[in-house]
């Protein structure tokens, strides 16, 4: 059995990965799930026999905890979903503290540094010829209305529109950019660099709750495909990732880049484009072509979401 560890299993994208493993790969995969919550508070725990409660990713001992889980359980593949985990796994891999044969769902190296600094990420994208929002480095440069987000942020947390009149100086922990209005689109991506294969689905976020898309229009865009291809080849990305864009003057600008699939990526599977299955297939050295539908964009498609309930039980202490 191949042992896969999914970190932040309680997140929406973690749940989809766990559910996909249970439904499609249970005969060949021994699934391990880790999260900061107790097992009975993590829905995805129902899909695995192995649950690991870990401390907060920024707390002392977290790195050693993850190292122990990987080494003691002889994990073969690790799928991280938050920025801190990308950093921790990169350090463990570069420091040769875990088996060199362990696979990751992201490219160790340059990609990690881009995650930790939005401004470095914007510079990387600009060098690829991919448009990004204008960034302001001095208070005097700020327009009356702008967008602010943490330089090392996750999703849309603490990212918001602001007014210059509410500020007297800039904070080095945040990035200040031009405010873009209009449609916001997430681009779900999959790439296999060895074969030169790249696939995307564009999701216009029609409704968002708690940072997660709940209503979307799905479509294909050649310009955004070209963006995805440039990013994939520059970072040597093997598997799934996503990025967000908005338009200004009829030009797409990348406002965020993630080295993971999103919590809303599973919406793309409704038209036959299953990025979670494709990523797992690639990590397991299995064919992935059937994960994508050749006629997915023949019609204008919309996807809506509803909540689903899951029953779990508190684990009793053995005497």
C-alpha cells in the first residue's frame, strides 16, 4: 500500500482530497490525515483509519511533529494545503531530515519562496510577461482607494479594500496594490511537465462565502491558459494548482497564485474536469487523461453548492 499524508485535512480542499482517495484509490492507498482539531471535529477523518492531531503550524515543535509523522509512518506522498506547511516540508526535504524518496504535491524550492512574499511572487509573474496589479511601496504613492493584503497570506484572509485617509504609513507586513473591480476568476490548473501537458478550467466567482466560492460560471479562456502554461513550466509544476485573476482595461491581471488546488476547485468536476483525481493519479504514476472531459466547455455551465452534514464520534480513551 502507498501511504499518503494529507495535511490540513479539515480544510475544504483537504476534504475533497481525502474523499477522492477513499472513493477511487482505497485499494492501493493507505490514507493518513492530519489537522489541528480533534478527530471528531474533522469531517475528512471518516475517510481514514489514521488521524494525527498536530499543533498549530506556527507553534514550537510543529516541524518536528510533521517530521515524526512522515518518518515513523513511512509516508510516501505528502499533500500540504497551507503556506506554512509548504515551508516546513521544503526545510525538511532540503535538510534531508526525511526520506529523499518522499513525493510532494508541489515543487520544492523557488515556489516556496514565492508563497512567502506576495511582492516576490508579483515580480516573478511580471518577469514571465504576466500582468499583475500595480504595487505601491511608499505612502505617497497610494491612491485614494487601494487593496491591501498580508505579504505572507493565505486565501483572502485579511485582504480587503482600503482608503488612504485611514492610513498614515505603510506596514512592511502587508502589500499595497491597485484596486481592481469587476469579475473575479479562479483558474484551476493541472500540469505534467514531462509530457508538456497543461489543463485549465476558469471559474467566475459569482458568490463567495467565508472566502470560498459557492456559485460559479465555468468556462475556458486561451489567454489564461497561456498564463497557466508559463507558470507551470517556470516552476516545473507537477499536479494541481490555482491562481486568481481580475480584469482591467480588458486585460487579465493575476492577483494571487497558490501552489495547491482550492476549496472551490471541486466545482470543476461537475463538468468532468477532476483536478483532485488527476493530481493523485500523477503522484501515483497512473494515467490521468480520463480525469478531463473533452466536451467540458461545449455549453455555458454554472455550478452551485449546498452544505452536507457528516456524523463523527469522539474517540474513547482505552483503559
